[in-house]
């Protein structure tokens, strides 16, 4: 078995793939054949991030593009922000903020310390970027953020392709609200498939804690036809819905923005999730990563 594993690693290295065992499983950095210094990060076969070191403002994954729209619209163009990233991956979105909003101050919370070391070594950050990475649990790291510090809290946390239960509750969102400025925005990457019970519960949970909500997702997912990612956006101030809708619709993989009564109706009477009742998000079917 050892020889077989070594043979696979030698074959991967021959095509420029970097493989390393991290806390979450087998991490692979795969070169992008279409972009000279771009890489896709997978962990145990599940795609995590895409990074272009020459153009950190380029976002390849559709869910990251949608989070990029939220970042773009969170403040006037180019204005520095305070951002908290729960889940780091290859630090794609932190690099994006640093590139599009220079002088921003950012905190990244990524539990997998060995993954952080791999990414820092193979995909080094701009030394001038104000990005601090903490290797701890997302909720524990969030608790260390000062009250009212963040303009943005972005949650993109998966363990074994599932969001951990303790990051899906009203108590978790209480911590998010504490860390946000009164004008701040929370955005979360949520993965679900038919019958969308997890997604509906997460919308109801956010509605219990924030005054304004929007959901960015493709139409097939909203109709319960496929397992996919949706971006939940929440704030206590009105969201830039018209521009968010325009940008989502014009993406290569177009999406809809649901809000207001339509979004409330979509929840179908789902109840907010508490710590006592929280469960991990559903596991994606194997076909998702083929």
C-alpha cells in the first residue's frame, strides 16, 4: 500500500500537483491549465478554493463570485473594510478583499493548521496584505473578534463537505451580530439539496436575528432539482438588492436573488435552529464532485 501511495504522489508531482495530508484529509493543489499561476485546492476530493496568484481579483468558483459581489457592494469601491473570514481554504476571498480594497484589515479563522501551512508555503500571501490567520474553531475564533469591529463576516466553513452544527444556530448568529458593526453584513455559503430543509432552516434562523435578508442561488436549486451552494446575505440595514440581482444574473452561471415575501414564503414555515437542535448540513451526493 505504501508503494501504491508513493506511486500516486510521484504521478501527481509529474503533472505539477502538490499533495499533502492535512487535518481534514488529503489536500491537493492542482494547476489550472488555462492560467499560469492559478491553482485549485481540493480536500478529500471536494473542491475548496481556486486561487490565481497573478490576479487575486479573479474568482473562478460560482459561489465565490457571489460572495465577491457581496464584498464589492458592502462599501464604496476601493474603501478599506474590516473583514472576518470563517473558513480559510486557500484564502481566496481574503486575497480578493486585499486586492480590491487595499489597506483592509482582515482576520481569517481556519481550524486546519496543517492546511494553513500548506497554503502559506505553496500559495504565499502578499506580505503587504493585512491578513491575520488564526488556526482555531470558527466559533471560538469569532468570539475573539472585538465587539462591533467587522464590516463583513463571511462564513464558508465545511468539514468533510458539511457545515458543522454549531455554526448553524441562533446562538452562533448572536456572536456574528456582536462582532459586526451596526451597518455590517453577514454572508454565508450554504450547501443543500432536495428537499432543502437545511437551507430553509438557515433562512429562518437568520430572519430571527437580522432585519434584512437575501438569498443568491440558481433557479434549479431553488426548485429543489439539484444539490448546490447558495449564499445567504443578512444585515440590519437595507441590502443593495438591485445591484446584487444584476450582478448575479450576469454571471457565467446566472443566479436569482430572493428577498422579502418571496424568501419568507420559500422557508415554508421552517423554524429557527438553536444549539440544542442543530445538526451538520447534509452530505453532498457523490455525483456532485464528479
